[in-house]
C-alpha cells in the first residue's frame, strides 16, 4: 500500500487525499482483512467501478496516482488483472510526462510488470523493465549478480541500502529473470545458484524451456535452504508451484499418469493451504490471500492430462471449472469439445468391438433358415435426460457443437485483434495467440466441427466446415485427408453422390506424405501409414460407387483394400452387400460360411 502525497493547494485534491489516508489507516487497522470496505472507499474516490471490466482511466493529477495505485493493488489480488492493468497504464503515462518520485515509480513499475507476466505478456514486461532500468539508473549486471559476486557485492552495499531498496532489488531481479525467460531470451540471463526456492523454480523453468526435462525435475527435487514460502506469509504456496511444475515436466515426456498424480497433488496442496489460512483468520482472508488459489489453472492442466490419458469424462469435469474464469480462451473451448467427442468415440469403439462378424444370429431351419446380418452403427441418438438443452454442460455432441461454435467465434475475434493491435493476443491461462497459432487452432476447430455436425445429422453444416478447412493454405496432410472424407460423406448424405466421388479422387492420395501420418501418436489414431490412408480412401470410394449404382467398379475398388485391418470389418459387409445386389446368393453363403462358420 502507498499513502504518500506531494503538497497541493487544491481543496478538492486535498479532501480526496485525506479521505484516502483515512481509508488506508482503517484498512491497516483491520490487518488488511476489510477488503470490501477498503475497495468501496477507493471506488467512490476514483469514480471507477469494477463490476464490469474497466475500459478507460483518466487521472486528473499526478498526486492522485497513489490512490489509483492502491485500487489497482486490490484488483490485482482479486485476480481482476485486465482492469488493474488499465489503471497502471494510466499511472505510468503520468510517469512519462510528469516528475514522479523514484520510490513510487519503483512500486508502480514492479506491479505493472507482475500483471503483465501473470497475463502472459512477457514481451511488454521486458520492454517495461528496460524502461525502468533506464529511468532508475539500474545496471543490468549489478541486478543479475551470480554466485560469489552476489555475496561479496551485497555485503559491500548492505550498509548503503535500506530495507525497502533491498526488497526492491530482489523483486526486480526475480521479475527481470522471469521476464527474460518467458520472452524467449533463455541465454540472456543467468539464474543465481543460491538454492532458494524462488531461484530454483526459475532455474527449473529455464531448463524446461530448453527441453532439458531431466535437469528441470532435478532442480525442483532439491531441498531448499530458505524457509518455505507459504500462503499465509507471502500469498503464494511453494508446494503448489513445485507439484504443478513437476506435472508439466512429466506431461511433456508423455508420462501422463504421473502428470495427473502431480496435478492432483498440487490441488491438494492448494486446498490445504487455503483452508489453513481461513482457520487462522476466522474465514476472513487478508488482501494478499484473496486470489491466491491456483485451482483453475491446475484443473486446466489436469483436464488436458486426463484427455491425453483417454479419460474424457474426468477431463470434461475438470475443464468446466476454468471455463467459468477463462471463457474467452478458444483453446479451452476446443479442449472441452474434444472431451465430448472422445466420450462419443469410446462409445462407438465399444459397439464396434461387439459387431465384428457378418452374421449376428440365425432363425428358422431348413429352407426357412434365415441369417440376421449384423446391424450397422446406429445413428447418434442423444440421451433425453442430458440433451434437454445444448447449453447445459454435459459430455455429449450437442454441447461439443456449442463449444466449437464459441471457439470459432473467438478465433475470428482474435484474428481481427492481430491485424489492428499487436502481434500477439493474450489467451490466459495458456500462451498468447500468434498468427501461426491462430491458423493452427482454426484448422483443428473446423475439423472437429465438421465431424460433430456429421454425427448430429447436420450435413449442410458439416460440408461447409469441411470446405472451409480445405481452403486453408499449407494444410497438414492429416487434416486434408479428414477434410476430403468429411466432405464426401456429407455429400453422400445430401444425395450428391457425384460430388462425393470427386472428393474421393485417387489422385489426391499422390499428394499426401507418410511423415504427417506417422508423427501422430494416439491410441485411437490407427491411420498412421499411407497404406492405411489408401485403404480408407478406397473403401469410401467403393461405398460411393455402390450407392451410385456402379457395383462392378465398386467391386474392383474393394479388392484393393479388403485385407487392411483398418477397414477389414467394413469391407466384409460391403462385399456381402455388393454380392446381394448382383444376385450372387451362393457367393453370399460362402462369405458367411468363412466369416461365421458356427451359423452355417
């Protein structure tokens, strides 16, 4: 908190300053616990209201900057970071044109840097730190002293620096290292090796960004020589950060089960720390503990890890929590939709495992003997209880469709912001969106949208999404294949078979590269070679020809893919259908005898 003011002759400003000082005094008397009362007083003095995101902030005098600074501090701890950043930008604007004291500039600058780093705007934070260094005459080498130099130099200057200056230097050093790492300048900074938790976590983060996950985990596993950083004393919990970061390390080396375990451990640490603070403060949290919980961010990580672990229902439940906070994140909407799709795919997989033979049963005997052909997959029928409204969160395709529409809308909005504002768009809690990442995200959303629309029977929309997907330049071969297949199936369902056959032109296969399919790793992705792609394309082309009535050409196509395991079950049924359409009943009996001799 800051309650220092310069002298002023204006009665109005003097009254505001006096009221502000009284509010700060009362707030300190409450041990920083009467946050709502203090915030209400600041709101009335500044004329700002944070019930909606603050857009414009105008500070009439530099002498009122501490008042706005304190309001920004409250908003920062309440995790209303965008509104806090608007206020701090207005304060720093005064620092450029007016004579602001260095002591207050240090506080304002560090708070703004922390907000920028917490909202994943590392480049802006890096630029602001450079400006502060020039304005405050800070030497970069002096700030980033390492190993022995830290001890020797600090001892020499210990008597010259007061406690506030020493605290500022330590916080500035941590912010500078964090900013350099997050902005990609990994080799521009050396993290001091003093074995405290703060620097050990930063060092581990540096190794993590360099893809040296083993050394990163080793740094986090070391015993720290400093006292534990707890929520009660610092507003952060050291164990939560370590457990979460260990989960990220294991996730990146594809140890998803261990990653899930560490994320769950981080949640337990976070919950326990918050409960302890509540007990110690009689359920009245002090200011620095208001928004200290990291539950939403950890659940975001846990949900993605569970998704990779093929546990979509659990992932869905986890991802719904951060969705309430980060509802402007298109990546998060896509992940929720992927959870719903995976639930549907697992249900289909169970059905497929039960229906691998041509004949499911036999009725009658003798000349009245009849074979019951195994029914094909039934059309998607939503659960009546869960599908009363697509807006009700439930892991089904209706909700997936809603999520994908939101994701597509947000992607278009982010693309417009890129052309008019900056080269990056914030996308908390994940990385900022760039032009490349937006294009990559769009093709994933369009692919999933086309599939979901097909399953829901909205074939016109499925065809639209598939065509939009195929318009994207430099489209990966995996998505190109799915785009053509979804477009073809949509045309078939719309009774536009000639268009479907055109989408399944064998010449398309000549443009595909095997490397794009081999690099995709997923238990449900079995189209990992060009032979598998060829078999799927050929089978779908044979189906289209059969629907079109060209049975002989369909037979020649089906011969080319009948033995590939990806489509082996489907080709048996298609061959039986073609033989029946051609009137070859004996051939049908032979195929049944080979496939299910127990019924023959």
